[in-house]
């Protein structure tokens, strides 16, 4: 590459990618806006009938807003879904944070509890990034369910946009720091352990997958903070100081929804 060629922006570089199979297409979009540090979406159109939407909106650190997260993986037979306003701060310990954002949204969560039921056991560590209204579901792919999911997506996104509109900028430096670090911890978790990584590696190869993950999907992981994965999640440290490659050190748990109708966590014991 010539020395004075303009460097391509991140979104340009990942805008359209063709997978190693020569057929699957990956399409990336990203935006910034007032109050929004990063809105990004990765759409994967594979064959036969494999589709992925990984859509997230990450606020500026001056706002303690939840992170909007829509994660849909579907094949001809199976759909795996996470749809949530992922809490920025702990909603089990920090009751004031939970009440601030989720108390009013509990009826919205209730609306989909039966239509999109709890998707059985999952990586236990994921639970701390989920809110009392999380939709975590797995189902045999069918058109009707996809319509319900689309309706849930619209409802959840509208609810999040309303929170965004009402959000007031924080001026206290120490609170802004806490927000920034919480977002960095979230990005650090997902950049290392997101369940989609193995498939992404198979599709585009290890090196491009790593770039997509660190520079696009979870952009900010290398700039918002200096702590490492093991600083945040020391339980993953192996004897030789490396990161345990297992996705979970606890294993899978929470076979039933661990939140009650009042949004209280009732799954203290991950078994
Ligand atoms: C599976 N994706 C899953 C599962 C969850 C999530 C909970 C079930 C497996 C498990 O228990 O871990 C999603 N987990 C999340 C999210 C958070 C979390 C959103 O902790 C947020 C904190 N998914 C993608 C992309 C691909 C993808 C880009 O986002 C593919 C390129 C695929 N997700 C994917 C696949 C599975 C999956 C293939 C099944 C893999 C498995 O169960 O091992």
C-alpha cells in the first residue's frame, strides 16, 4: 500500500465481507449520534438458511443507560435469541439502578414471557450481563415465531429509545468513570467469550475474525479502559497465567427463568 493512501475507516473495512466458503455474506454498519458512542450491526446471510443479526447500541460514558442488545442466530431448524436492554451496572446488588430503568419496563418483559419462553440452561456467567426483562429463547425456526420476535424487537428498541431521549448527561467525573469502566468490562467479556466467535472464525478466518471482534463488534475494548480480561474475570486465570479458553468456568445453569414477575433475581444458586 502506498504511504499516502488514505486509511480506510473501520466501517469501510468491514462493510461487506465474503466468507471463506465463497457464499456467505457479512454486512456491517456503524453510526455515532448524540448520547450514542457506537451503534453497530453485523448481519450474516449464509446458506442454507443461516442468518445472524448482532445489533448493539452503546451509550456515551456520560450516560448510565443500559446497552441495547439484539442477538439473533437462526438456521433452517433452530433459532437462538437474546434480546435485552443489558444493564450497565449490577441489577442484583444495585437495586437503585434496577429500579431506575427496569421497574417501569417489567410489563414489557411480561408481555413476551410466554410467547418467547426461557431458552433453557445457558453459560452461567452471561446472566450478570442480562436484565430482569431479558428475552433469552431458543425455538424451532418458524415464521410465526419470527413475527413475534420482530414485534418484540420493535417494542424493546422503542423502550430503549425512550430511555435515551430522557437521559440526562452526568457531570460527576467519578460516576462517568464508573460508567466507562462498566462498559469496558462488558466489551471485554463479549470480545473474549461471545458464543458467536467460533462460527465467525470458521467464516472469515482467525485473523479477520479477531479484527471484526475487537475493532468493530466490541470497539472500545482496546481504548475505553486499561484493565485486562483477567483483571475483570480472575476466575478464568490458568496456572500458567493465560486465559482459560473455556467459555464458562461455572458451566451452564439457570434451566428456568431466574427472575420473578417483580423483577427480583431468584436464581442465586447456579446449578
Ligand atoms: C449461542 N448466543 C448463544 C447463546 C447465548 C448467546 C446466551 C447460548 C449459548 C450459551 O449459553 O452461551 C448470546 N451471550 C449472548 C449475548 C451475551 C451473552 C448476546 O453473554 C451478552 C452479554 N452469535 C453472534 C454472532 C454469531 C452468533 C455474530 O452474535 C455468529 C457469527 C452465533 N450464538 C451463535 C451460535 C450459538 C450462539 C452459533 C450456538 C453456539 C453454542 O451454543 O455453542
